[in-house]
């Protein structure tokens, strides 16, 4: 315990020195102790807030990924049904598309007063993209589908032709008429006409792609 001097003047000096020393200690404690601690606490709070935001963004991104994956699987499943079950995407028989297309056309014309004369395969046309500056062609995305087209020559009336096209469309929503020509057969027979039309269906660019899509869906379901 510090003993103060008996002399009042000396006592005041000692008290003043003690007060100055106390203030100095408080300043040192605040500058080198409390202030850095408060700065450290603020930095930790900012870091925690930043981590919370990162976790929130990550959870949001994961939810979005799950939704995209679910939507993708639904679309792939619809494509596989159209391809493997409904056969809307034309599949070859023993490597021959013309046999399958002929069967589709004859079944659509069955029971109608329309005569299918010939069905001929049309050459495939490769898509041409816009050229880049300098005359070089841009790189096209990988093809999943390719069009397959045939020319159909037939004879029949306009009403039967309309029914025939409607039956084709209802049987396969992806079948497309890309060209249609109707000419009178003769002035004496106004009910029958020469008909020429181009029919087109989508086909797989790679016949093994449906199996790979199915495998991807199975693998994704196993991961969940």
C-alpha cells in the first residue's frame, strides 16, 4: 500500500502523478488491448456474416442444380418415350429407314380412297451455319438428331388427302410435310389429283444415344 506524504503539497504532487499514471495505463490498455480486441471481434463478425452468405448462396445454388437436374431428367424421359415407346423418332429396321417410313405411310393411307404410287428416299442435306469473318465456318454444336425425308407420289381427292395428312400428324406429332404439290389429273376427272409431297421425320444422329440417356438417368437416380 502506497503511503502518501504528510506535506499537503507533496501529497498533491503524488496524487497528480498517480492520476497521470492511471490515465497512461488506461490508454495503453485501450490502445494495445481493448481496441485490437474490438477490431478482432468486428473482423470475426464480418467473417461469420460472409460465411453465412456463402452458405446461403451455396444452398441456393444446390437447390437450383437439383431443380435443373429434375427438369433435365423429365425432358430426357419424355424424349425416350417418344423414341423407344411411341416411335415418333424414326428408328431403322435392320438399318433401313425406308422400310419403316413406307410402313408408316401405308398404314396412314389404309382404308382411304387414296393410292400411294411410289415412296422414294430423299438425300440428306447437311445444315450450313453462318460463316465467321474471314470466310471460316463456325464450329457447330454436336448433332443429336438428323432429318430423314421421303418423296411420296399418290393419287386421290383433296378430301382424302386432308384425312391422310391428319392421320399422319395424329400418329406422329414430329412428322412434317416440307413440300406439297397437287395437280389435276385431267379435265374429265376432277375428283382425282396427282399428289407429290415430301415427308420428314427426326432420326437419331447416333443410334446408341438413347441407351446412353437411359444410363445417365439410372446413374443420377442412384446418386440421389
